[in-house]
C-alpha cells in the first residue's frame, strides 16, 4: 500500500521518472520521450496507464482504512489513473508485457497522440 500512496502523492514529472526507473528493473529498452514512457516487452500485450490526474493539487492527506482496504483523501487521491500505474507496475513483476505511460491524458490525450505519431 505504501507504493500506491507514494504514487498518488507524486506530480506528473516525478511520477514519469519513477515509472521509468521501475521499468529499468524489468525492461531493457525504455523510451522516455516528450509525452510518454514506453518499454517493449516480450509478451504481445500492451499495458497502458496515464500519469496525470483530474485534480489540480496533489493530495496532502491520504487515509487508509485497513478494514475495507480503501484509500481516500479530501483532496482526491488521483485514482484515475494512479491505481492503473500501480497495477501495471505489479503485473510486470511477473509478466514482461510492453508498457506505455502517457502524459496529459486528462487534457486531450496529449501523450497518447504523441506515441501514436511514432508508429511504434
């Protein structure tokens, strides 16, 4: 749960650098580019999540309810798509899927469109 809480508290650029570092443990070729981070895996599956959130400000307080195993914050935890990032990082510990993390999805899929333009 600590990793998910840390992911929820990171700004987009810090999170982008964090996921690139995490990918370096499982993938040999990581593309850290303007708009996205991409890593080619050995499995024919692409896992996708975005690095931004709808909330303008990062959460200052994150509460964890051990009974329900739920996170909450009065400022919003950015579960869209911080939970997705956490899940992707967990999946690639067992399966070497390709991974795409996009910037600025909430303001018009900016990173996804930049990735599409690469024709990878």
